[in-house]
C-alpha cells in the first residue's frame, strides 16, 4: 500500500487522518448509502498533498487519476445499461483515493478484495434472507474492508 512504513511524524499524521476518514466513511455509508463529498474531497486533497511530497509522486498521481477514470467510465456505462445509478460518485472518489494512497497495484488489489466481499455478502443475503439480486447495498464499506485487509496482508508479509 505505498509507503505505510515511511518514517516521519508528518507521514504518520497523514495515515492517522486517512484511516479516521475511512472509518467515518464506512459508518456513514452503512447508515446513509452515500459517501459524502465533504468527507471524500478532504481525503482526496490530502492524498494529492502526500503524493506530491513522495519521491514516486507521478506514480501516485497517475494511479489516482487512472482509478478515477476507469470507475467513472464504469459508472457511466452501468447507468446507461441499467437506467439508474448503479455506482455512486462517492464510490468513484473512494477508489481514486485508494489510487492516490496506495499505487495502482495496491488500489486494484483492494478493489478486487472489496468487490469480492460485496459479492459474497450479496449471495449470502440472497440465500439466507430472501434478498433480491436487484437490492442495493452500500459499496463503500466493502471497498474500505478490502483496503484494510490488503493493508494487513501486506504488513504481515
């Protein structure tokens, strides 16, 4: 996930703010099914500031922009396909934040893990509680869980 172990008080402060923000987004999305811009924009801006100060700043900036662009396209195509919003703008911002904070590779591992968790949750809900495939779930908590699992996995290796 980028440079979690980088030394320095400023780096630690960035990561503390980042994880507090992720926890807040997790809880807000569970309750409201939204990832509010007043929470995502500060994490995005802090990610840009952190990335600019990193020796591999171009990699982090391109990673954030690349994940944003890919998910923005997915958002547009899914809206056209389903006739309704299937992926919120907050989710697009969240994956862009992951790109800024954890490089393209780290972000995609986290995204795949998060989407896998969402799929398992949906299937279990369908099988056990009679939920429907068309039921809406908040994607943010699953994406954030994927990020955290990836961070824990990388730290243990």
